[in-house]
C-alpha cells in the first residue's frame, strides 16, 4: 500500500456549497460548474507552487525551520526527492488541482557538480512523467532556480562573470528540456537577482544588454528543440536586490520592446510583487492585459504592514474580484493559470494546513469568478466606462483620434465653442456598485 503523507485528508476535497461548515470542503469552487460557457476549472486553471507547498521549511528572515515534513526525512537526496514528489501528487489529487509549477532545484537535488545536478534532474523528470501519466496532473510551467546558489549572488544573466552567465544559460537549457519533456504549457523567467545594489560597481547598460542576449539565446533554443509553450517573465521590484531590471509590468514591457523580445514573451504577474512595487495587483494585471501580454498569474498577497515578500494565500474577495474582471475581459489566461505562489505561515505546522490554505484561495477566486461574470453580463461597469469616453466616438474627439486635426485646429475649435462641462467620474457610486455584487 502506498505511503500516505496527509492521513487527516481521507478523500478528495468535495464541493458542499456556501452553507458548508466543513473546513475541508469547497464552498464556492465547483470545478464542473459552467460559468459563461466554460467550467470553473477551465477558467481558473489552478496550480500548486512546488517550492512553497512541498519544499518550504517554515523559516523566515528572523528564524529557522519550524516544519517537520515526513516527505523530507530520507537520507539519500534522490529518495527524499521522490518521496516529496509522491507527497506532492497525493496533495494535487486530494485538492483536485490539475496543474503544478516547479523550479529545477525544487524537484531535483543539486549535485556536487553541474553534471551531477543535470543527471539528478533527468532522474526526477522521468519520475514526474510517470506520476503525471498515472494521475492526469499537468505541468503549468517550469523554470530554473538562478538565485539560490552562491554564485548567483550578483545575478545570473546579468552577472559580471561570463563563466557564471554561461553556467546559468546551461542550467536554463536543461530546465527548458525538462519542461518540454513534461508537457509544460509555459516556461517562466524569474530574475530573482537580475538587478544591482550599488552604482559604484555596476554598468546598467551592459547588464541589460547581457540579459537581452541571455533571453535571445533561450528563444533560439526554444525554437531548436520545438518547445511550443509560452515564455513568461515575472516582474519584481526588489528583494533581494535593491533595484531589479524587471521591476514592474511597465518596466518589463519596455525592456522587452527595447531589445526586440516583445513578440516572444508574456508576463506572469504576482500580487505580492505588485504591492512591493507600490502598485495594486489589479494595476499590474491591467497594464499587462492592455498590452496584450497578460499570460499567467501568481496568486498570493502581501501584508500591507510588512515590507517584504510574505507570499500569503489570497483571501481578499475585493482583490480577487478585480483580478477576475480583468482576466475575464481578456477572455482568460490562455495557456496560463492561477498558480498559488503562496506559503502557509510559520506557525501553521500541521501538513493539513496546506489544504486549508489552498481551499481558501481556490474558493476566493471561484467566488470572484461568479461575481465578475455577473458584473460583465449586466454591463454594470463596462457600460459606464463606455459612456465616460463617448465624446471620442464622434465629432472633435473622433477627429483627434483619427489624426485629422492638430494643435492649431484644436485651438480654433475651442475658440468657437463654449467652455467644456466637467463631468463626475462617479468613483464612490461605482465602489458601492461593486460592493452590491460582492455582498449580494
């Protein structure tokens, strides 16, 4: 009989409805329920983040490990990795989550040499492939951990040492191959240390050119091996570096456009990174979506009273609703999904807490999906926005946007017409309207 790592969860988490009092049940996430012609699972495409969920020790910047995980006890590193993967797929199955994401060093232990690390990854990819086939769980995206090893302390693609940059490139090569082998639908570049701490030792232009070359090489190799997944970049403003080159969605889009990379990438937006950058989650989603480049989402939240990446599970219905409005407006995330890049708190030491955390996040996005679909169908917000900009549909507004008039023409038009009427933006009314849908 296979080993059970979550004995307190005896069966797959059921949907029991809004009145359920069972904390191990879904109140809103009914994966087969049709919403706007698609099932909830097709809309939301939930994914488990392997690193936080299976690999986290409960440590934080002020203290060491607080979790004792049964799947992390084997003495042999490969045995430990296989037991961790067994636990992962047990959790996926009991949650009913159909996707997962990983860094290469999450699923496979780092060896004494680069060659050994590659062999370890190949071993674990073969094991993951067996488990995926047996369960039907799929890989949403893979990536390379180019930030934990000491050699990456000054960056990977932007490192001033060409040998280290070459090593990072070789690691990406193997991570890309692993992602392709496992049918990954995306590949993410997360520049955890692609930035700088001091201008006294940094050539910004050179480092950005290095990063662009690094990404171009990845694009070339993607084509060479026939990987058809979407390339994603995940913006982050700081931590651990003080200034990161992909600090937010706008900066990342500018970088991609400046270096002839825009056609090859979309963005993976994380809620906590948005707030670290001084933005809201919905702002970053909207910026990426407006450019046609919102590809996937790391669903979490930060703590507004703490100034670091706390990676908490998303439980704010306002935030999730605003996010789903943007996602539905662009007709979904395509090959992307909602990846719970979140971890339980240091004091949540029972493995069952991993279920409570994911259930909460899944229910909040499911409820947000239902609310957002009603708002869109009623045209409650879209109708107001359409009317707000209606002066550009005809007359002088249409001529401005068609490029038919210049500054002199507009001066003449203004002199011939009465003063403009200042119209209310109705923010408070619209906030009340949103509340009416949420509390209904």
